[in-house]
C-alpha cells in the first residue's frame, strides 16, 4: 500500500524560464517533508516527472541533495527517496541588541553549528562595530576549521536588530531605541568587513524566520509570531512568505499606544522583558539574567507573578488585534523570554478575548508557545540568507 501521508509543497510550473523557481520548490518540499521520492515530488509540486528528474540531477551534482536507501511500499515498485544534504550550504546570523551581540552559524536544514556572543560596549557603532566584526570573524574561522568546504558554500550573512527603521528619534539616548545603530550604514559596513552578501531585518521578523524554518510555524502559510524580548514586535508570515512592509517596519506592534489612567503608553513599555527588568530592579546586562529570571519564574516569585498578571492583559489584547487584522492560522508567542516565564505568561493570557479566530473547525490553537531562547533571533537571522538562496519566493521567478 502506498504511503498516504500528506505532502506539503508549493506548486511549481512547467512553463519555460522558471527553472530557478522550480529548483526552490523542490528544495522547499524536501525541507518541509524530509526525504521524498521523485514520484512523490512530482505529485506534490505538480511538475512533470521529467522536470523533477532533471532538477534532482542538478541538485545532486551541486551537492544539495543525496539519495537515501531504496524503500519498498507494499507490492509496488521500490522507490529511492532523496533528502537535503545539511552541508550543502551554510549561513551566519547576527543579532545586535541594546547591550549584546550574538553570532551563529547554521547549515542548509537549520542545524546550529556554532554560536558566540559578546557584550556591546557603550558608544554605539563607533565602538561596537569592531566587536561585531570580530565576533563574525571568530564564528567564520571556527566554521572553516570544522567543515572544509564551508567557506565556498557560505551563502551570506543575515543581521537582525530592533526596529523601527528610518524614523526620526526623539533622543539618541533613548534606551528603547537604537537610533545610532539604525542611522549607521550597517549593511555596507558588514558587507565591506566580511565580503558577504548581507540582509537586515528587525528582531521580531528574524524570530518568525526561525519559527518558519525549524519551529512552530514550520509548514504554515499564515502565522504571526508575537515576539517578546527587550521590546515587543510581531513577525508576519503571510501567504507563506515573511512580510516586512514598505520600509521593513511591519509588525512593530510594541509601539502601539495603550491608554491607562488617562495616559498613553507604548505596549512594549508595559509588557516587554525590559519592563520586567525595570519592575524587578535587575540589570539587563547581567551575564546570568536569563537563568535568574527563569529560576524566579519557576519558583513563582510574587514580583514576577505581579508583572505577568499585568502584562498578560496587554498581550491578550495584542493577540485579539493580530487575529482581527491578519486572520492567521495561529499566533505564536516567542522570543527571548525564559521558558518558565513564557509558559506562565501564556497561561495567564487565557482565556483569550473573543475574535474571528473562534472557529469550530480550527486545527491549531489560537495561541501557542514557540521558541523561548535568547538565540532565536540570531538563528532566524542566519535562516534568512538560506531562505533568500533557496526558498520559492515570488521574486525568484522574476527576471531582471
């Protein structure tokens, strides 16, 4: 009997001049489903068997896919599944935050190979850029030492930092903003310093990229990742692609104004990790801050529970607003919040406010927990160059 498990895949096209798109469709199908036979790929992508065979031969020659052990299904003909080669491509991800920078190396399927971090000194890009470039260089050197062909298969550097981008800042000293870094020619500096193609996105979008590649949004076409870190943002996965908006600022929900006691306050001033640090009176630059917050949350520290109760009200409103505007399959709470804090926060947000997401035919929960890892943003930043090179994005089918 044939395997009847559903195969998730984007449709290819048998029209001329679309081979680049079809290659990406095949790679994406293998990433979503694991190893598949040529026949399975042809059925799932609606490409002809000959087209699939030609693409698979090219991908094998390029070191991106490899055949697995032949399998027999019932009394049918044996088939040979093909899977992605993790060492077929590599990328580096970089996170720049208010007090820290992290760099990470991943392979084609998103496995984390190397990760390093360093504190960012005061002084903005003038003092921070050398630290960032040194960190990238250290990751790159270790990657070359571990994988001989890594350098020639390095597809790019993805960078992520808090937004919003391209707006006027009230003050360069505003701790909520990173005005000096946002005005700095970061892409050009990183490209010149590394010789790599560089992309930039905000931290919430990067976390959504990580969720889409290896997390709770894997295989979903419509999901919103509610990012809770030092600030708050929303990574938007719409129609199977990350939506960044006209200026890269889509999803900056942390800047939404809430009214309490007759005063307007931004959401991220009330429900982000920075607001928690302020509530607890702890230093966000403390080297053990993640474990400190996790341990106190796990012990149901009264001060943390007080903050959770207040933050849950605002985040519950955020989920209802996201559902009303974007109609996602699910909302994923993710970011740098420690797991003990995140699980208590998501529990405190129940019951969710009524919305158009209250459907009897739901297959996924309205709200679920995603990555709770301080490395999630860097991981998503690294996934972006992989996606840019291999995902079946609409831009891939366009000719210059």
